[in-house]
């Protein structure tokens, strides 16, 4: 190689190096003007201020824990404040600010706000004083951080002391043998952090009622929504269900919205439900009577594929979970009851059609299904996005003898296989943060504008004698019906204990009782109960076959959207 060539190469290298150096310096100079300038936490409000970015007037605020997104929002202001109630005491979080550059590009502020959440609050199991010394329990690390408790009676301060540990005892001398209400307030300096009312000799409960069923209603044989109103301060609710004069079911619940299985009810029978709110010795009761006089319906017809995007030439399969029902359909939008063709083989789709279906009952004790309308369109699904939402119920303990710990840990572990399989085929997957609440997951899912919100759970029964798998959607008219049945059918195909009666618990309708399938919250939500973690066989299957189960769920989704055959 001659000297002239070497000189040219050297000049090029120096030139490129100079250009790169200039670019890096320019970026550094630009970034120096974009920092978080102020950050603080007062009570449970997080506040930050930051420089105006030279490249954008829009900002993305993100709070994470162990790389999981806990909170996310956008703003066009250079200050931000949020009040959160879903953070976990003792956990470290990172707040980051990004300038939104458009086209999914962002520039991160040079510094982050790192903090350990420590938001003291009262954690009480009861609000009854009962003429005895009463211990207030505080959830947080106190560490002599200027915390105090003040006790008021009728707005008059009767006791104030600083805190040096997580317990504060109210001596009975302040309320013994009195009918009174005390208010306990927790402070840090002059800032009130939490407040709780405590009752002595006074009923703390509010009136209770049943919202979802009217007295003397005549209703159909189906799952029944029990929506309890009132009963504030209740430790729990006792529910008794009577058929005629015989009690057929009794249980306690901390939830105010419950779904009663249709398996408890029979046609042409009278029923009574009594709900009692209980707080110590105090109770409030409500009851409702109704009859089951309307026939159970045949389940509606569902499809093998997403009808919004059907590849040309697809043989569309029509199904009904009642194998004895006769499926009738039309492809021109006319009434399938009067003009329907009996379904005998898959329908080849070569152009857009309006498909109407109905399943006719062969049982006189059942009525025909609802008529379903599907606007079938030729197309191919692109950029499929799914939000996976494994359970956060760590208190739901499984059969430890087979290694099942709790629902949260095992369903989060199983979900990684659903995600792995979906991502293998290019699906955009988002995942919830177990430290958040359902309302946060729903909000996040809607913000991401996903095609499917999938909640992944394992099940349990009050008497610990049930088993099998089930899938939940909002109602039988929901758009999720077809995919839910596809997922359920897929899981049942690999369920190993097919000699057990009723192992296929089917697709069920939550009627608003489950937030992650409620259509008021989400457009397309499905909840899977993979199997029962309190049944030894089911729990063993989950623990031994997580990858197979996860891949099976993912493959049902991929087939439904015609990503795989």
C-alpha cells in the first residue's frame, strides 16, 4: 500500500473521530440542560420538577421497581405530582423523566429520583374498642422520624404522643364504659398521614342491602350476581342461601361483589338469600327472595378465528359447547331462526359477510341460545398486542406437598411461558406489576391499546373439594366469547384427569363481578382459572407442566388470530 493511500485513510479516521467527538459533545451539552431539579414526598404524594427539554414540550413520567413499571403517564408541564396508594412499604422505586421526541423515541433526563417508599398508615383488623386497652398498629419503619399519634373525642384532643415503634396503645381509661367514637390520627410533624375512627359501645355498621336482585324477582337459571351495598366497617359478610325452607349454602366473604354459581339453583324453585354484615357483636342484615322460573339457555355459537381479520380461503368453524344443540346460520345478515341454514361443515370465507348464528335446543328444559352477529372481514392481523396479568393474590396458598407455594408466585411463573411463546411469534406483550392493583392494570392495559387483556389465575373452593379449569368473560354476548372458548378447549385437551366428572367447568359469565373482564373497564378481557391450587392433583399438574400449560394458552391465542395454523 503506498504512502498516499495511508495518508488518506489516516485523514478519514481522524475526520470520522472528530465528527463522532463533536456529536458526543453536542449530545452532552444538550443533555446538561435536562435534569430533575426538585423531588420530594409529602404524605403519599410524590412531586418532581425538571428542566424544559430543548427538543420537546411533552414528557413521559415513569415509576419502576425492579424494572417493572408501577406507574406511567404523560404531561406537557415541567412539574408533576401524583398520589399513589399501591406502593409497598420498604420497597425501592425509581422515578424517571423522559422528553417525548415522537415516533416512539425519547430522551431521558440525566438524573433519576430514587426513593424507598415509607408511608405509615394504620393497619387494623377491627374498629371496636370493647372497653379494653386498644393497640393501634402502624405499617412502616418508624425510626424516630418525627411521627406522632393524636386521639380526638368529638373533635377534642384527649391524647397526643410521639411514636418510637409500630404500636400505640390507647388506655381504656379514655373510653371505658362510654358510648363514644374516637378518632385516631397519625402525623409526621404537622402533616396528617392517616386517620381511623374507633367505636366503643356504639354500632359501627351502616345499613346493608342487596343491590343486584329485586325482592320477588323471577329470574333465569344462570350464574347470579350478588352485589352487597353498605355494611361499612364490617369485618366480613355472612351469606346464607335457602331453597324453599332448607339452607343449601352458607359462607363468609370479605368481598361485596360475589358471583353465585348456577349449579346451586334449580328451575321452578323459590330461593332466599340472607346477607349479614358482622363487626364483632354488631350485625346488620338484609334479605331478598326470588324464584327461578326462566329456562336455562343453550350457550351461544362461537367461532374458530378472529372474525375481524380472516385470511382469504379460511374454513371458518362454528362451535357450541352443547354438543346436542343444532347450529343454524345465515351469511347475509338475515334471521337464522327463520331463514337459517343448518351448519354441517366449515364455511369457506372468500369475502366479507354478515354471519348470524343461533344454537337450537334439543332439550325442552332449555331455551335456544341468543342470536350472535359476526361481521366477518377479510384481512390479516398485524401487530398483535397482549397484556398478560398474572394474579397478585399471595395469600392464596396451594398444596405445599406438591411444591405449590401461593397463587401470585406460581401464576407469575407460569405466565413467563405464555409470554415466551407469544414473543417467539412477534407478539408485543406487556405484563402487569404484582405490586399494583386491578384498577392500575386496567388503566395501563387501556393506555397500551392492546388487542387482548389476559388475566391468569389458579382457583380454590370454600370446601376444598373442587377441581378443573374454567375461563371467565363478561356475558354471553361479549366479543371475547370465541377466544375464551378456544382457550378453554385448548386447556381441556391437555388436562390429565379426564376421569373426574365436571373437570371442564367451561366458559363462565362474570356479569360485572370481575374487574379484568368487565366491559365497562376493558373492551376485550378474559380471565383464566388454570386449575385448583387447593386440589392435590390440579396443583401437581400446574407445578409439573407450567411450560406445557403456558404454551397451550399462547398457541390458542396464536391460532385464533391465525398467526400459526
